[in-house]
C-alpha cells in the first residue's frame, strides 16, 4: 500500500519541465491514464518500484503517438499504379496549387457571376465534360458507389433492374451489387447464367415493372472459356426500343485509349458515349487519374431527375474536388497527360523505367546485391482485370535476410515494395521522379543501420 501512496499527483507531474511547451490538457489526460495503469500494475504486483523518469518518458511517447500524423507519405514501389491501399491516383502539385488558391479564397461555388444570383455547383464541371465526351449533362457525387446508389434509388425504387448473373460483383470493402440494389429500393432481376448471358435474356426480362437494364464492369475478375456477355451497345438498343433506361456502371472509366494493347478489352468512356446511352457512371480517382468522385454522364432529362433526389445533398462534392477534377479533365481534353500522374506513369516506356532503375542500381550496388529485371505488373484499382503491363524492377538482397524480412524493413521506412518469385522487388513503374534520390538515401540508411 505504501507504493500506492507514492504515486505522483497528476497536477504535480503535469508541472514537470519536460511538459512545458506541450498541450496541458492533453498531457493531463495522458498522465491520468498512465497513473491508472501504474495503479493497476501495483495491485497486480507487477512492479515494486515507481520510476518517475520512466513515467514521464511514457507520457511523452504517448503524446508524440497521438499528435503524429497517421496519414504519411510513402514511396509506392509495388508497381501498382492505382493502388487502393496507397491512396489510388495522385494529384499533380501544380493542379493542387490552383485548387488551393480556390479553397483558401471565397469563390463562386454556387454563385452565377454573370447573372448575379445563386448558381449551381455542377455547372463548373459540365462544360468541359460535355465538350470532351459529347454528353448532354454530367453530375458529380462523392464516389462511384454513391453514383450507383443514387441512380438506382432515383429510377428503380420498387421496380425491377435486369442484371446478368455474371456481373453481380463484389469489390473491395464488401461492396456487393445485389446489396446496394436492395438498399436503394430497386428489385434485382437476375438474368442469364454465371458464364453466359444472351441478348434474349435481357429482352425476356422486360415487363411492366422493369425500370432499367444495367451492365456492371467486372472490376476484379474475368470469365474465360465457354462464356458470353452482351455488349453495352446491344443493351442500349434493347432498352431504348422498350422505353426503359440503359445504365452501365463502368467502375473505373477512362477518358483515353489505354496503351499496351488494352484498348480493345477496355474501351474508353468516349467510345461508349458515341452510342448515346441513357446513363453511365465511373470513378474519378482510378484511370481518370483525379480525385475521389463518382461521375455520372448521360442524357440531360435523367441527370435533371437525379439532381432532384434529396439524397444528392448527402452525396455532393465540395469545392476542392470540383476544382481539381475540372483541371484534370481539361488536361485530358488538351491531351496534356503529363499533368496527371496516373496517366504519366501508365504511359512510361520500359526504356524510361530502365534509366531510373539503373540510376538507383548504380548508387546502391556497393552496399547491397541488386539486379535489374524485366517483369510485369497490374494497373490496379479494379481497372483491367487479369491484364498486365510490362515494367522494370530491382531485386534487393542484403545481410542474408529473407525477402519477407526485407519487405518489412523497407515498409517500416515507408517504402512499399513487393515480393515476386522469392525476391523483394522495387518496381519503377510507380516510383516518382522526385522520389528517386529520397529512395537512394533511404536504402543507404536501411542497409547501413
């Protein structure tokens, strides 16, 4: 019991010189928690001595852990360009500066400068999108899942939506199309089989309660072999003939022709818009290469109905999203892909990647074993399922460590690589030019520790 009596008082400990320039309220809160832990340890006879210096050290460590930013910059050396766990698409610094200028000033987010009255926030983005895609109108919400939900809730609440069984997808975070449809109030009408869906399946599914024929992009898988699916063009024709809505949830829509032979398997939004669909939606932060957003394009009469749904107020985007997205779409319109990091990385040639890899290899080969190799990587983000593109990587070995241990050491230093064929690799498809020298320095520090 005498040990309990010797526990320092909270206010006395908080007045210690070590806490002089720190937040007093946070320090007191931490001290209270640490003293409770100390009291519990004494009662459980885990300690027989109170070290006040050690207690102060624990309080300071906890203080640093709390105020240290949880979100941190990392070097993506996985080779996966649209890496969902690492923040997906990057924002160009110059584009971000333009958006920062808007965000730190009053702006005309919902004000019509010409008419001098309330305006609409979506008007800022519609002109450039409509010019690029040839669509009648556009609506931006906070992600593509929101876009899917809003569309289904607006047009199919209590009504049937025909979807191929081969497209009832589940993507990251347990986002399941059937569950989203159910929550939106839509009634799922499954058609076809897992591997084969015919045009007649859509035609036979239409009845007086049918609202929509929906196609869903198979983001993270593909069906090979004895299989068949109906093109969106054919779905549009059947829907319009029967006066129901056609809608394609593209997931990761892109506004360019993809390189490395991916054009045929993954047509761009521009190609689909030539078919004059009712509605189409896709993500802003995947192959478009911009911020998190759900982009809905299509016929003006349907977009207008979506805008009247009360849910839109919960799903709308802010000024930063609109400012950055507008700049990125303008860049695509002007074919300035270098100002969109995702596209810049995607279009880099193997020769360019080799130059960067050799630069690092030359600097680190004196203190570790590294070998340059040609390999393949995925784009990521559910963009091109089961499709790979060429890349260049460096394998890293030192101190006879196993690949798993090397991966962990690098990860603890905010360098995220990958293991392939029992080797730890740094893939240069996703290592930014600005990070090359930082990477060299960090590798030196890691190996010489």
